[in-house]
C-alpha cells in the first residue's frame, strides 16, 4: 500500500490577507509543516496543488468579469500564475513536497484531479504511476477544493482520510457539511493528532 499526503491549495491568496483569504489558513500551513516534520515516514509521497490561473482572461468564467462575484461559480481574481498570491504560503515547507500540481489554467478547477504535474502529467496518471492506494487530504478550503479533491479520490478508488485539524473552511457550516459528505461517500475524517 502506497500512502500519499495531498496538500490542497495552501497559497497566499487563500490565507489571511489574500484575495480569497480564509481564517485559519496560515495556521493550516504551519500545521501541515509540523505534521510532516513529526511524521517523516508516514507518507510514501507528498503532493501539493496550487490554483494557477491565467492573468489575461476570466479562466472560463471562473473570475467575475462584468459583475460582482457570486462566490459560488464566479470569484475575484486570485492565484494568477507567477504572482505572489499564487505562491505557497511561506509557513508551508515546500522542501517536504515531492510532486507539485497546477490546476485552473484557463478553466475553473477545484479538484487536484483536474490538475497536471509541473512535468505535464495528468494527476490521476501520476497517482497510478506512483501506485498510490491511500491518500490523506489537508489544505484549503474544506468546503471547495479539499471537498472536491477528496470526493474525486474516493471516486477514483483510493482510500481517503481528511485530516480535520489541518483544513480551513470558507464557512464553518459548509465546511462541516463537506466533511459529512466525504464520510457519506466512503471517506474518513479524523484529527492528525
């Protein structure tokens, strides 16, 4: 059995002070680093995703262009490729990451499964290549990209656990609902501690 940690979108624009900052985002970044340092042999591979949006278009309608964002399907500009907002939060030690995935390059994308590695491989193909059968999911935001990534991992036949103390939600209510949804789909939710 090969176990991977999936670190979802721990980026400056999704943490406090960012374009779509989530309360507790910086603490999640710090917590993930501490978790990896305390458990150096727990994972066979560590994979991190980033939103990596185009800066010169609306990314397939993902960025609100002619109206205010509805925060459901349209969003303010965020995580534009090559900008500070798209970079990993500095408290996340990226030297501990083995594979980097970019998603949302010109299109709306929530799940890590919609991304490609820096080398251009589809994420699902990379998991197959690495023989990953089990994933633990952490990151931002519980109710959007963490949820979508966990559900896609379940649908792809992986054993999935969301580490509930290493995620941060846009909204506490929808964040809690997302975790219930993951469990209903066959995943597990537990604390990293």
